[in-house]
């Protein structure tokens, strides 16, 4: 659908360089060269990466991607903020008794069942399924900086 609206989607290529204008503003990214041998020399299939320039550049590399880290440092975007944390979690989808299903209900826990020194919590989301199915999304997340070697979120 995005392509039908004029959005260009480039698959199979990674952004490897942030492009800046003369004022230091981000104006796009450059993609990786392809067809490069192990020795770094161009092979017969070599193609130069592209410079993709745009009015707006969205960095969606996942958790702290290399280009995002560069932009965060360049513009001091982490100033006055807490450091990012990482966690591990699990999620299941349960079909429950219709008498107990309350579409739209959201329940969260903070901490429990972890101890007071461990960041974590759980969630229950009663889904409003268009087909009338009585589904609940249930999950638990715990931060990866836990100190209890016996902790197992699963």
C-alpha cells in the first residue's frame, strides 16, 4: 500500500552511512556496496550503494542500531534522559471461557512475581476479536540486568 502512495521501499540493502547537509542536518542515508570480495576489492557483480536523500529520514534499525547511535551522539539526543534498558519476555494467546471474557479489559502488574530488586511485570489484554473469539493476550517481561541466577521468566 505504501508503494502505491509513492513510497520507495528498498529491500536487501542496509543503510551504512548517515548523510548530512552543509548545515549538519540529516538529509538521508547511503546504502551498502554489493559485490565486494572478502579482500575488499570489487568483484564482477559490484554495484555502488545508493545515496537516498529525503525531506524526512526515519531511523528504524531496532534497538540502538549503528546509524541511530551516530545520530543520538551527533545531536546529543540522550541528554537528560535515562539509559535504555533491555528485557526478555514471553507472550501467549489464550482462548478463555466466554463468561470470563471482557473485551477491551487491560491488566498490568509491576514487579510481581519478581522480587523488589528486579524490574519486570506482566500483562493481560482481553482482545476484541471481530469474529467473536474470546482471546486474551498474556505476557511477562523481565529486565536483563537481573542479579538472581535462578530467575527464569519462562
